[in-house]
C-alpha cells in the first residue's frame, strides 16, 4: 500500500502519529503497529520515510480499524520505504479534493460540539480522520500553557481546538515554535486559503468525566501558499 502523507502529529516526546491518503483509493490510512507507538526515528529528518507530502510505500498491511478509527492498518516499519516528495501544487489539489465543508460530513452526526470542543463516543462515528475547508478563516494562537490552539468561531457552538501539528513544535514536542505560529496566523488573517487536517484522539477520559471519549483536534494546517512546509526543510 502506498500513501501520500497529509497528517503528521506530535505525541509524547519521542513518538508521533502519521496518516495519509491511499494513492489507489483516495481513502485515509493510519499506519499503526501491532504493539507500541511510532517513534521519531521513522521521520524523514531522522532517516525514516515519513514527512508531510511524502509518498510512502508501507509494504504489506492488515486492516485493524474499528469505529470511529476505521483508517487503522497494521504495518511493519522495516518494510516502509520513502518513494518521493509530492510537489506543492499537486498536494494542494489532493487536499482540495478531499476537503469537506463541515465536520459532520467528515465524522458523521455522532460528533457532538460542546464547551468549545467536540467528542465522539467510543465505538461510534464513521471516521477519525479528514480534511476540513473552514467557512471562515480560523484564528491560531498559543495559550498560557504553551499549547498551540485554533478557533473556529463560525461554528455553533464555536470550538477552540488543540493543534498537534508536529511542525509547530520543537523537537521536545512541547515548546511551540512561536515565530512559525505567528507567521501562519498573519497569513490566515490576510486571507490565505487554508485546509485543516482534522482528527479524533484515541479514547481517553478527561478529569471529571464518567467515560472515555474521542476528542476532536487539528492535526495539521495546510496553507495554499505553503502547502509543503516539511520537517525535512527545517519546518
């Protein structure tokens, strides 16, 4: 299976999550391990195959998904190979073709927006990955805890989402790259066209909640004038 990477997100230091579009079916695929998590050794700057805009041959895969994480496929990292990097115009065209105009189109009616966030119950929903074309320009900022966040205030209710775009953090996965965040926000404010890679987290229970939920987040921010901002280019 070959995928074009369009989701690349931070996790705890030393780990990351990746997903892309199957070049044969145009469906989202999330490569996962049978046990454990992907380490940053698999990123292109570290000699691995994965970076935004890269086409990667995963080798043999086994479907491992269940609602809403239907995109999961197990693979063997030792078999994965970087093939080439897509050019910016072709990547943008792919993102534009994938993008939907609403979160409900991506995740289904099971997505509930509330308290400036969004959740899907475990075992529900039709997807955990997608691309969103916002109706209005979002607002990007860094909160008091040093977390990059993005506001979609045209939604009812509005949402204020965590942004886990790996490019927007230093190698420690904790320190935001303030100059880059500021640059992206300036371009958003200037009206540069944007497509958001969005996703649902793995199930976790927030303090005070009774049950685990999948939480809505922004995985990556794609700007039309810089759709191939890669890790391997210092991003």
